[in-house]
């Protein structure tokens, strides 16, 4: 039960990060971690989180581009 909830939250976080990557690509707006937090460690975590969305977006786009339908 707890594992299922953790997986659900993890998937939601990846979807949110992917949505932010799509917004960045379509509008050019970018979330700046230094405007959110002052800690360099937290800024690094936010950058990694946003790059996860970029990777998920790249994967989705490449899979859709190679689809035969």
C-alpha cells in the first residue's frame, strides 16, 4: 500500500516536470532555481528534477516520432 502511493507520487512528479519542460520548449519561459531558493544544494536538486522532465519529454517525442501510425 505504501509502495503504491510512493510510485503514484513519483509518477505525478515526473509528469509535472515533463509539463514544465513542455512549457519551456513551447514558450521559452524557464524556471530559475536561484529565484526559488538560496541554497546551492537545493538549486542543484531543482536543476536535476527539471532535467528529468527534459529527458522524459525527449523520450516521448522520439517514441511518437518513430511510431508507424
